[in-house]
C-alpha cells in the first residue's frame, strides 16, 4: 500500500484544508495509506483524527506565533521524511510546496505541491516549486497565472476541488438564523462567507448595501468568517468594515467562524461573493451544491465554476459596488429567477465538483507520479 504524507501549514480549517479533507476517504478507498504532518493542535488536527488519519507534529510557527526560519523547517522536514520514509510527499499549499520542494529532491522522494492561491512569486520561490515531481493547480486561472510566472508548464496540471454533494444538498430553510438573530421570518438574508480580508472584498458588499439601503431597507447582511492576518492593513480593513456596518442601522451581522456553513447556505436568500481574487472559491462550490442563488465577482477561477452557458450564477466585475448592487437587487426581487439559478448551480456542482471525482483525480495523479518515479536510491 503506497504511503502518502500530507504536509499542512495551518491548524485552522479554511478552504484548502476542507478541500483536502474531502478527498481522504476516496484516497484510502483507492488503496493509499495517508498520514499528515501538521500542527498537532487545532481544528485541522481534530478533523484529521476524526477521519482516522495519523497526525505527526510539524509546526511552522514558534510559541509567539512567528514563522520559524525556512532552513530550520527544511532540516526538520528532512529528518521527518528520513524517519517516516513515505512513498510520496503531498504539500497541501503553495507555501508548503515551496518549503518542501528542495527537501523532496534531497530525499529522492516523489512529490506533489498543491497550488491553491494566486500569488506573485519570487524567482527563488518558482525554483523551489519546480523541484516537485508534479504541481496541481485548483483552476485553469491558477495554472495560467503561475506558469506565466515561470512554473514548469509540463509539470503543472489542473485538478478541481470537490464538495460532498450529499452534505451540501438543497434543503428547506428552517428559520434558525432568523431566530438566532431575532429577525422576522420574512427578512431577506444576504450572506458573505470567507476569511475577512481585502482579497475577499467584504467592503465592496457593504458599499453595495449602502447603495441599496433606501430601496431595500429590510434586507439584512451576514458576514461569516474571521480575520486571520495580524498585519496592520488587515486589522485596519476589519475596523473599516465595522465602521461601514455602523451606517446600515444594525442590519449587518458579523457571525465569526461557524461550523454550520452548510446549514447557513440553505437559510440565505442570496450568497454574495465579492472577492477581488479567487483561485476557486470553496464557498461557491458549497453554495452551488446547496442550490443557493449566487452573485459573485468574475475573477480567477469563478468563471470556470459558472460558465456563461450554464446560467447558474450572476457574475459581475470586481471592485464595482454599483454592478454588485444591481445584481443583488435583481435577484432579491425575482424569486423565480433565484430558483432557476439555484437549480442550475446544483446541476453544475454535481457535474464537475463532486468530491468523489476530486478524490479519484487525485488518486490518479498519485499513481502516475509513483509509477514514473525511479527506485529510491537508484
């Protein structure tokens, strides 16, 4: 049974971690033994243990939360690989791919790095990532961007993330969010779900909400997620969001991190995803699977989720509160249109973004990399 070691950076459960978790049962059913080198405390470790995955302690941060030096991390990873002797290393993020590329080469170990971000890379980062046997981009947009930056085109493949269609299936609203927030049952709920930060564009949503305040005074807005970055600009962005919310007469609700996102989606009148950049938004896949009507910005891989001929979501230009407000107003005023979009989105999710397909695709990449690899030490 081939032994695969996953390499994970953060203890939290964001889109990349959830997408990885969604493949684990399928990978094991395909005959792979999986373990994870990851921070041993936190939601990710808990989720891995729940799925029966061994967690080997690997911390990228020191006790004060600062990032440990790259040479130190590489030395520790090399020792870990020498002890565990996996057949394949799978770095679950771009940062972990950069860290592990030269280490995998030194260990003569076949390796894969997952590209889940669209980020400008230094020449050294490109060189480190190109050390891997294979690179997996979560969308054509991610692949094109990074190949344009210098990643090896022959090594870089596209594998879409998947979601558990049964868990995210359409279900009738129960009204529990209305009760939690003390709102009348008929109140329209517009939600934005994701890490709080400039790339996710929650400020654009609130600017659009301000434009609609006079014509749609009873709509309430939910911001689900939290800020993870401690950079000054990230803290200021969050402070500015709360200040903007203060002008909307108590109609903006910051819900923080939630474990019931799949249920929240069924309670929303509309999911709005105003991102300035989006490799392949997991919340968009989950919302599509839930049959939730969606307005999103046409950035990154979003057009790959919702091609024009599917008529499964309303896409608008980024950083354009007026266009966003127009699309929101159209859908909030047309329930039959929302229903059609929701049905089309669910069909699209089932067609292209089923977690079983993602797991099967990843298992095939594992097989190809392992088959092509020379014998260790040869």
